């Protein structure tokens, strides 16, 4: 056993980052010279993609995303944000919104607290759950975007926020100037995206491809790419108006709310790809051309909502935007990785010796681990870990052995009991867990009826699991199963008070299974017990009119409605991971009844770190580049 199991995690994480990214990349023209995928033909002139563009992963066909970074429901995940806390929150909110929309018309919808959507269910008492319980809460109960105040990603040009002479097409990703030519020097047509750049990204980046520069004009193009505030005029190029900033193609100048501009970069025209990025931590903005970094353009960007914005002056000008729906030409992934590495190194360099003197960082981590093991009932593991720490300290002669004595792990009968109860639930033996809980802690379930309800429901699910496995074994041998009979069973259990067990024992309306099959008797017996238990469960909670109880019962009883629940929409109910939140919540309730904290010290530290990082990420601070769980705990 490693006596210091947590301290190497950060180093391993950064070793992985060093191996997966090139941090000394120079932003010069060589980034254009590699072979790679070309920009789709609909963009106009093809432009070579840099070799690093192949690094961009867009879901790999899993989850919400298809291979190109988009999905059938419009959600997309820019590659440079895929591991960020912001993207994690945004995706959770999106999934919750989609699930709510799908389930709203359903007769058996899952209300907040039902077993398929909640780890705590039935308005459970919140008891500062452990990191596992908290994870369930975050994943399943994240508020929707609007309620959470989480700014969505820009996803298209806004029809309601454009100059009248512009035509938006291709699902909002292309814009063409169809109006008359602007003869006055500073007249133009502009548009903004549907959402501002979210500071919680840390760095926000998008790219524009010049499909056509327009019918007339000089060398280059009368096109501006940049960003603006919500009140900036759309009748001039971005950069010419207050609260607008842009890089212009005709002269290569950068404009920040002025008409003169500053020398900045090369001109751009048809076929070029121009990128625009804002680093909210440094309050700076930069641009790229065909994958080449063009240095910092603007500084001191503060206290304004910045919308991606483009403008054009010539009829026929035609632009296509990439907000992250597909790979970028510029290696924005590498830039983000370097920022994360820099912040991670700064975090790693902090001296934590003063957090809990006289313990050193290593000794503090060891104490936290030992306390966690003892707190969660892993007494033998805690003892072994403590002995390993002592042996290592003695071997290295660090003098730490005197400190190790301060967390000597004693035989804790309550810890042993809690460990046994937890193990029973994780093994699917709810009866054993109920028996031991009532024997050792008789008032816990009385004082927490919601936990008792969840345990009872979990037992029903476990019985269905066993029935399904036995039935699958029988059908594999050639027997037929009837979905119609399952539906009838569901109706009887949930809607009627008749005695079901007699029907099962008499074989009325049941599948004519071959009695010589060895699993037949066992299956029939277990099915009879399951139906009887389901009837008891329905009667026991019949007087409880709460929506949570009603919907949860409807949900678990609906398992009868499928020939094979494992292949149905209710399959997540039967997943063994559903045992974990039940075990965690019961363990927390027992600890509270004993006058102890419901969570270990290391879990509280983790929760506090998440809150602090979230607070300093809201305005694009260093926290926007940190995902505590992904960056430090994996």
C-alpha cells in the first residue's frame, strides 16, 4: 500500500498533460504547412487544416455528441472545453432540460426525487452527503441553464440582432450581405451571436471563414471579425463603435472603439480563416489567421458582455462561422492546456504546512485518508494503512512516528456495523441491511422514513433483477416469454387489490414454460415472492399521497411492463450503481444518529474546494481553468 496515495496524483496528471500536448509550439506560418482535413466545400475555397486539428475529439459517437461535435438535438462541445467544469455543468443542464421535455407528456414521468433521476429521492433530508452522494446530486439535480445563471455558449448568429441587409443561413452559421453597397466611409452591416462569450470558459474562441469578400473593393476585404457589447451599433463594422473590438481584413488593423485603428496583422480575404479569442483571466483578446497566432490585440477588457460579432461592407460578402461545432484550424486546445498547466503548477507550489501544524503536507494527507477509512467503516483497511505509514516513517527515520500516534485507529464497533450494513446493500441484500439497521440503530429508520422507503423500493428492484436473470436463462434455452403477461402483471400490481399470489401459483394466464427446465421452479417461486412483495409495498404506502412516492412506485412497478427490463427505458433502475446512493445515505443517517459528522474531513475539504473554485471562475478567473475532480482526483 502506498502510504501517501494522494500526493502523486497531481504529478501524474501533469505528466500526462506534458505527454499529450506540445507546450513549446511557436505560432508561425509552419502551422499551415501540414497535411490534414480540408474545410468542407460549402465554405468556398478549401483551406488546409493544421496537423493538430486531428487531436480534436468530438464525443467519438458517444453520449450527446456525434463524431463532428454536434448532435441531433443541437448540443455541441468545443474540444478545448471538453474537460472544463463549465462544459460539465452546461452538459448536465442540457441533459436535464432534454429529459424534462421528454418526460413531461409521459404517464409515468419521473418527478424530481424519483429513483431514475435522483440519488436521494422522495424529498430526502440533506445531511451534508459524502462526495459520492454529492456527485449524484450534482449530476442529477443541476438547475437548468436559465435558473443556474450559467451562460450558454454562442451557437449561431442571432436573427434578431443583425443589420437588415444581412441574410443568415445554414442554421445560423453563415451570413451573407445582400443589401446595397455602403458608399459612406463608415457605413457597414454587422451581426452578433445569440449569446455572449461565457467568462466561465476562461478562454473563449471562435473562427470565421471568408467564403467571399464581396463584389467590389480593394485588395483584402472590407470585413471585420471580433466582438461587441449588446448596445454597439450594427450599422458599422465592429471596432468602429464604442464597446466593440475587431480585426479588419482590408488593412490588417485592429480597432477598439475607434475609426483610426492600430497596425496589427496581415490582411485577409476569400478563403482565409480568421479566429478570435478572449482570455478572461488576463482580460486580453487575440486573433489568428489560418491557424497562426497574431499576438495580443486588446487589453483591459472589463465589465462588459462580449458577443462574437462580424461585419461587412460589400454586397456578396459571405462568411461561415465555427463556434466549436467542428475542429478549429488554430490549436486552441494547446493554448488552453498551457494555461491549465501554469495554474496547476502555481497550485502545486503552495505550501500547505500551515493548514494544520505541526503536520507536513504528507502527514496531513495521511491523516485525512486514515480518518476517511475509519469514518466510512473500513476498519481493517484503516489499520493496515496506519501500520504502513508507521513502518514507512520508521524506515525513513523521518521522526513522523510521533505524529502517527495521533490518529491511532481503535476497534470501532459502530464502524464494523456500518461497514456490514453498507456491504449488504452493495451486494443487493436489502433484507440483511434492514435487519442489522433495526438491530443496531432502531431509531434511524423511524426518524428517516424516506430512507426506509428507498430501501424497500431497492429490494423490489433487486427481486426484479433476479427474476429477469432467471427468465433470460430460461428463454435462452428455447422458452418463450410474453410481454402481454408482463403488462397484465403490472396492471394488477399497480391498479388492483386482488390477491396475485394465488394467480401465480395456479398458473392462470402465465406463459406455458417447460416444467422440466431446471430454472422453472426457482423462477416461479421468486416471481411469486416478487409479486407479493410488490403488493405489500403498494399497500404500505397507499396513504402517502406525495408526488415523489407515487411516481417512484409507478416507476419501479413499470418494470413489469417490459419483456426484458434490462433493454428498456427503465434499465437504469436496475443498474447496480443504484445501490451506492442508498448505502451512502443510510450510512450518513447512522452517523448523524451517533452525533458524528455525516461526511469525512477529506470529503468536506473537497466540497469546499469545489465551492471556492466555482466562485473564482464566475468572472473568468483562474478557477475557470480548473476542474477539481478531473485535474486532481483522477
